[in-house]
C-alpha cells in the first residue's frame, strides 16, 4: 500500500515464497486519487520556479514519488509591481507537516519561514517593506516521508506612500 505515487505506470510482481510452492491467487487493486490537482513539474529549484500570480490561489502536491524520484520541494515566484507587503499562506488537508518559506530575489536568502502544522491549519509568511521585483516561495516536507496536497495563496498590499528617489543613502547622494 503506497499513498505517495505520482501518475505513471507501476508493476506488480507475484512470486512464490518457496521455490516448490505453487497455486492460484486473486489479485485486486484499488486506486484513490490525490485530493488536489498537482503543480507542474519540474519545480524543484528556484531556477525552475512556477509563476504564481498576485492575489491568487493554486494547488499542488509535494513528497510524491515516480521512477525513484521524489518531489522534495515545490518552488514558485511572485512578481510584485510596486513597493509593499506580501503575505503568502498555505494549508493542507492531508500533509502532516511542511515548511513554507519566502526567499529574496536571488532565491537563496530566506526572508521568512513558517512550519505549516497540523492538518488543515493555515500558516503564513508575511513581509512588509518589499521593493518591487521577483520573490520566491518554497514548500518542502518537514520529514522526508511527508507527502500530500496543499493550497497556496498570496495577497499583495501596496505601500501607502510612494518611495523617495534612490540612491540617497549618503549626504553626497542627497536629493534637492
């Protein structure tokens, strides 16, 4: 019984326990589909991140296996058009524990993370004072055996006031 299989062809082998054993058998299988639609693969690195539209919701699955390859992480990118705040939140009907993490434009520097646990709890990462640009989101199982479906949503709130003209970090760069 496996609950972490991606779509594909699988094989069942029947063989006797002892070499002299023989006889008839019944073979029955039952398929139970995953709860939510999967994300497009591959999306296992920030370079392969899928576009995640502003103020939207998507679904996906992590921790599934096919042909000995585990889907160990899902990456998305969000492009914010102006300075402001970004909230990304997630919940799952069937994953026990997973990380939700927001990364800077380089896909390497973590800005904030949350542990989404237990089932059906919604957790979020929230970051204010972001400049316009591309940011990355990663979902990753807490334990290698964790797998399942998730909902992922985001909301963007523009800054209340426009930014000052940059650069102006030193007295030599002061604006008139």
